């Protein structure tokens, strides 16, 4: 076989170089080149990784080019993540959703259906500056979730294209324009007011979660809660969290007559010992908050006073302590929504 090939090669070379008709020589050379290229392509394919495959081993070459998969790629610094769609996968990235579970150091990217089979493996070890790993999980309701395990609380900025999603990762104050830390008062063994019906710790958490939900679509303001569950937190931990990243700090409570009865009067507290001379901004926000709450909740007046509060005195940003009044004739669900809307409007107005 080799002898036949070399004899053929020698005759072709003689024809090309000794022919008196160079035009036909060139045409002949082109035809031979195309023939050889087509012949080789029938048996050998070359994939993106640089490995050669024979058709007999790996099937049709065109099918291999249409291989369906989703790749997870991090840049060298680990502060940018790319989710790249390869092949004809019926997936619209506009239908992908994102959940920031900062309280458990997780960021979730949720695909609307089961796409887990398109990922090469379930666990991707990153060990970068920002992310430890990415775990691909199929949920009980038929969705696929990418759980990004963070090394600390980070901000995420997402941009979506036709065939890829880019996720930029960085410190929250580098990613978001404005950050509000809202503190649901009490929690855990600290019930607050407990009248045997609904405890203050549950009301404050519900209101604050509703405020956070109202800001989910915001591209400018990020809201963190000091607690997302029925947890006991010391004041030191609450204010430490705020000092890490917040531009505004609001602690939400209900006003009370004693440990068992709510008060109908609302109160807003600011502290003239607020660190870094933020008293003027704190007072400014307290007035905005007062007017906004009055717009949504039917009370005659809201008192603004100065009192000593640990979290206000140690906050390094404008900080306010809200004590909402609660009347017995309030419809409970309406009260929660109105309180949340009042806080939401006040934050937007303050930053404007």
C-alpha cells in the first residue's frame, strides 16, 4: 500500500513540475488537495480539546459538533463565571432566575427545567478567591439549580446573552450602588412582645422580608437582613453586619406598653452619638420615614426622639430605630403590607 502511494506521489510531482501547461498543473493540484482533505475528514475529527477521534469510535462527525452541553467556566481570578450553552439546547437564558442566599453563603442560579444531564459532572471545585465550588442539583419539582458556595458574603452582577450568562462576583459595595441593612428586631429566645397571639419577633421578620421582596427587581438598591429566620442575634452581631457594607441601617420593632401589650403609638429613634457624624443624615431619614409610614398606616402622629441604643451608637452609617404602633382594629395582613410599603418608599426617597 505504501509503495502504491509513493509511486502515485512521484508521478503527480513529475506532472506538476515538468508539465508545459502550468494552468492545468495548478488546477490538477487543487483537485488533488480537495480530494485528500475530504478523504481524511471522513475518518478523522478534531474536537475542541485537541484530541483526534476516529469516526468508527465516536460516530458521525456532524453529530459530534452538535453535542449538547452546558459548560461552567471561571476566569483566572475567579471573579467572573460564565455559563455557556453548547449545541442545540432548547434553553432560553431569559427564563433563568437567581436567588441570593447570602445568609448561608450561597448564590443560586435556577434553570426552569431539568438540564442536569448537560453538565459534565455534579461538583465543580473552584477554590478561587470568591467561590469554593459549584454544585449542580436536580430539584424535586424538575428544575436544575447551580449552588455557588461562597467564601464570604459577595455581590453578584448578572448579564444574559443568547448563548451564555456572565456572573461578576465581588464585594457587595463594589457591585451594588446602595446597600440597606434592615434588622428584624428580636428573634429566637428573645420574643419581644408576647401577648399569646403573634409574637413581635415574627411580625418584625415578616415585615422586613416583605421589604426585601419589594427591592428584588431593583438594579440600584440591595437589601440584606440581619436575620432571615427565627434566630437569636446579639446587638453586636447585628451592627457588625451593617458596618461591613451598609449605606443605611434600619432596625424594625413594634412599640409596646409592656412585655405583653402593644402600643398604638409609633416612635422613631435616632442617636446623636451615631459614629462618624452621621446624625444629620440619620435625622433626615427619620423624617422621611415618618412621613412615609403616616401615608400608609392610620396613626395620628409618630414621635421622633433621641435615645441611647447600642446599635445606633455603634453604626458607622445613617441609622434609625423604628418602633411601629399596632392597633387592635388593624387587619393583620394589611398592617404588614402597609408597614413594608412605608419602609420601601422611605428608602427610595432617602437615596434620591
